[in-house]
C-alpha cells in the first residue's frame, strides 16, 4: 500500500455536488452542529455514570481482573494460573488495580479506569473520518459509533479488547494519514507488535489490512487522476518492509524474553496459542453456516459503492485511501468468519467504529445535498438520537443488575483469607486463587469431554482444602456431583458442608472428605450432642472419613457446616442473611 498525503478533508474534493462556495459552506462544521454534538456526547457521559454500576458484568471482566490481581500480587500468569489472552494489558493494569485494594466493587473501579482509553478510541475515530473524508463525517461517524448499543456497552467494560481497538485505529490513522515512508512503517510495526502483545486476534486484523491494501492497489489504477503522481523508489519500499517487520518484532520479543527468563515460555505458548485453537471440528460446515450471515458479504456493498464513489474524485491517491478504507470495512467480517474459531461480541469492537464512519458517509452526503432546506447535521443527529433511545430502552440505566455479583465478591472476602483457594468458573471472585488451573469455559469443557484435558477438580479441591465454591453451569458433571455431595449453599456461595441424613436409633452417620473445622447446626443454631464418642457443643476439627453424631434430643434438618461460615453468620437455612 502506498498512499500519498493528498488532503481529503472536504467532500468538495470528492466531485459530489458543485465545486463552489456553497459546497465549501456545506462541508464546514457550524457552531450549532458542534453544540448539538457536544450535548449528545455529554448525554453519553451522563449515562456512563449509571452504567458503570448498573450495566451487567460480562463474565470476561472478572476473568481479566483475576489475572490483573495475579500480576499485582506477584504471581506469573500461564505458570501460576491460567489465562488464554496475551499478557500486556493486564500487566500494565496491575498498578492501578493495586491502588484500589480488595473491594467488592472493583469491577466498577476498573471500568472507570478505562475511560481514557474510551476517549482515545473516539478521538482516533474522529481523526480517521476527518482525514479520509471530512470533519463532519468524522464527527457524526464517531457519535454514531459511540451511541450504538453493542459498542457503547463494550466501551463500558473492563477488557483488553478496548486497548487493542485503540491500537487498531491508530494503525489505520497512520496508514492513511501521511506518506508511507520507512519511518512511518517502523512506527506502524511497533503498534502492530503492541496489538499482538494485547491480543492474538491481531492476526485477522492484519489479514484484513492486507486484503484492503490489495484491493486499493489493484483497483486504484482504474481511478482517474488529474494530478501527476510520482513513483516510489524500490529502495524506499524495501526499507519500508524492513522497518515494518523490525518494528513489529520489538514488543513481542520483549514479552517472549520476559517469560523465557521466568521459565514460563512453554506455558505462554500453550495458553495463548494452542489452547485458543479450540477442539477440531467440522470447520467446513461452520464456515457454510457463517456464510449465511449478511455481514460475510458486506464487502460486495462497500466495494461496489466505494469504487463508484471514488472514481468521481479525480485524485487517484485520495481515492485509493478511501477505497482501502471501504475494503477494510467490507472484508473485516468475511475474514473474521473465515479464520477465527470462536466468535464473540468483543471481536467486533474494532469493526463497529469503522463501520459507523462508512455509514456516516452516505448520510452526510445526502444531508449536505439538501442543506438549503435542512441543516446538514440533522440526518446523522437523528440516527444518533434513535440509537440513544434504543440504548436506554434496552438497558434501563437505573436498573440495578449487579447486586448479586458484588455480593458474591463481598461474601468471598468476608469468608476467606488471602492464600486460601476458591473454585469459580472463570475468576468471578477475583481476589482468590483457584485450585483448578484451567478456567471452566467452552473450550476447556470441550477438551475435557474429548479426553484432551484431565478434569481433576475434585482432587484439587481436596488437596487445597478449598472451603468455598461458586456454583456454575460450566462445571463438568463429575465435578458438579462432587460439589453437591460436599458443599452446601449459604446464599451467593457454596461452602464446605452437607445436610445430614435422618437419625437411625438416635445416631446420625456421615462422611467428611475435606478436613476442616466444622459445626453441626439446625435452623436455631449450634446443636449439642456426642460426636465420635465425645461431647460436642461447638466447633470440631473433622478428619476425612466416617463420623457419627448423637444429638441431645430429637431433631430434624441437621447440617454439618464449615465453622467459619457459622461464626460469620452464614446459614443454609437463611441464605443471604448474615
């Protein structure tokens, strides 16, 4: 890709409409337009104040923050605990995380910490739209993206994908914002390496850029030009390639050297690359199913419309840059669907903003043609207002949706001490180590079911004397059965304990698997009696094996429960009341 730095900040240069003072007026942002845009942006920030607390947590957020906790407490991801993401963003988040300490609302705190990255994304998006088209397209494309519910709520989460998306937009800005000399290629390479250190999904971003560059190079020759264009020397092209490759290797090489120096390079390779490939399945049927999604064929529309439009410009270099952009928008989903094994909403985070710029192009063109009857920002502003209504109606900002999540962390902190383990699916409790190495999500479960991973969770629970478990549908059947036999719900958590069977001849027989200090209780509290032949009216250390309890008097609904849960007011008879 070789694009010159020909200015393209006005739709007047596109050849659409008369080349006159009126065209110049239409492309200029008005004071009223800037005021309306500012009000809309302010509304989005006000809504964020509520959504930081009330937007439902994505399960990835505590998973990422559990890894950040590990960095902040001297553990080494991939070696001491599992993570299937590149390490850079979690590592640089650790100092901020450490400032907040152990607190139940840590997800909300770290969501606020993402605000500078959110603003950077919007700024880079505006710069991209302004550089390629006009300030108006940049402004309203940015607001359309910021108000789109799926993108807005992802901006409100704590996740590395946002830093990754900022790197992506910076790469696009560098590619279309100036002459591609060797020094610029080197900087682009550094940002690409940075993106890889944040997410391996950068792979399909590079394929998308390659597809867009190929289209711009092939079809750019069919764009008429009224300007004399120079030819870039082959030596400059070669230096550019060398600079790109050299820049792209710096940060990944440092990451690799760090983990190799700590004896964790093989673990890094498995967790970040091998594990994410997922179980091998019928990829051809999967691709055929994805091809039924209209987004797979989006390139037909963006390339068709984009090529027709850029042919009107009369400036080949500017037309190539725009054609490159439309190709990147069009091929993004095609390449994502073709090469990525598992697709989730966060994979579209780099796509939503550039698609919004592409949507803003025809909206602004149509609006500017009717500027004599209506201010040119009215049409795109109506789209933004519609998105805001959609956003608020889909997720009422005052609806408290995270009370259970916050309570789960608060109860964990109240019940457990640093150094103790808690079994959860993906790190929901954030501040405690997990006894089982792998996170219990789709890829892990499929590998276990196929016999490619050993699920020794029950043995790990016993070895670590894990006192607390978070129930989850991701647990394997064997692990779920073990937990149901040896743990009991006390509200948001399950703790060591079990309901005792009815007495026979005044005696109650039961088994203990995980040694700990227990108490025998009923709905009225501690129960006195004879435990294993000795008087017991409180708490007792119980070893693994068979035990016998003879209560003082006749009673029903007995529970043997982890002593600390009893001492701190947790009860299976009144779950959630303590």
